[in-house]
C-alpha cells in the first residue's frame, strides 16, 4: 500500500492517522513542497509539476492524494478515508452506524466549506465573528448530534469521525486559541480529541511523523 501526497499534513494527514490507528505498514510517499509566499498561496512543487506534465499522475487525474492498493489507484481524499476506515473496521459495527459516522464527517466538511467562504473575503472582523460565533454554534450542534447516538463513540477502537474531528480541531486551523475557545462547551468533542491524542498508535505516529510547516 502506498499513499502519495505532498510533504505536508493537509488532505493526506487524515489517511495517515487512519493508517496509524490501524497499525498498518505502508509507503508514505511525499512530493517535496516548499512555501514561497503563504499569503498568496505560492509554493514550489517542481517534482510534482514535472510528473503531472509528463502524465505520470494520469490515474489520479493529476491530483493528490491518491492511494495505490494492489496495482489499483484510489484518488480523492474522502474516498481514500472511507476506504481505509472500512477496510480496518473504523466505520462502526453495522450499515446504520457507518452511515451516521459518514454523516458526521460530512458535517465537518460543511463547516470547513463555510469557513473557506468566510476566509476568502479577506475581512478580519467577519473572520473573527466566524470563530467567535459561527464555529461555537456549529460545534455545539454537532455535539448535540453525537449525544443522540452516543453509543457510536463508545468503542475502544477510534472510528473515522473521531479521527476526523481530532484533525479538524487540533491540526486544521492556524488560530488554535480561537478553536480552543469555540469548543469549550463541547465536552464530548473534547473527550474524543483527548482519546485520539492519547491513542498509543496515533500518538506514536504524531511523535515520529516528519515535522512540516503545514
């Protein structure tokens, strides 16, 4: 099994966390990725650009991440995450639990979409309001959903949503202080984050993984 992405966390890190939780050995292939100007999203990724230009990445439509399994290529980060979570038993014990876990993950995606829409406005007051008001509201709504299906989060093995919410609340945002404040009324989410952070296999991965800017 080979996971191909850039040498950053980004869209590839949830898959790496899933593989860590499963204790799975794999090739963690990373294209070099250097930040030229973060403010304008200018990066140097010459090796990737060359491989894309010469058609080496056509099986993933020139996009990353992708996962190679037994000669087959799985592209799109969310498809990779669902595949790995299903393969390693991180999607609940039945189809209904699996669908609920998937719906929680989609809820996180909705929050991210709303965040990016606000961020691209380049309006500091609106962005502050998003962190101070919108994010706490969204997290409390998500916490309420979790409480409706609490048994899903009681397994000893972490599920996909738990890994995703850890990544979202701990690693996704630059404004760590605002995110900490936004989740202060969400005790269940905080407990999930703590459980993932102290999971032996995941903690070992976090300790040994390459140190990257992003």
